[in-house]
């Protein structure tokens, strides 16, 4: 009877990568040829302008609600001071102060 000898199995390579020939760079990594007399206007790292930072807008403040009662109270306070004017002047001044104009 013939017996088989146990021979180890050889593993096959997982993938076949292309082998670059010595002395030549792969096509993907090849840099463009430049002449010595031409000035370099951009670098290979960044040839676009630097992006501007994005400003986060602050939420708009809520509008201050000014009622006629508020204006009337302030106009009365102005009329009690030494800087009072006519009723209409006091009213307009109270409106301006409350609205921040």
C-alpha cells in the first residue's frame, strides 16, 4: 500500500498588488513637472483661499413692549421733576426714554 506523506500546504498570496518598477514613481504620486524659470504661484498643499470662519449669529433680542400706561407713568414722573415741559413734551420725552431712541 502506498502512503501519502503529510506535506504542508502553502498559502496563496491574499492580493496581487501592482509592483512599481524601480526608478519610476507610481502615476498617482507623480508631481507635475516645473521649469526652473517659472515662478510658483501656489503650493501643492493649498491652492485655494483660506476659508473664512463662520460667525454664529446671536439670537435677536426680544422686542421691548411699551404700553401707553408705561409712557403715562414716565410722563407723570417727568412732570414732577424740575425739567418738566408741557404735557405733550413730557409724553414725547417719556416715549423716547422708554424706547431707547
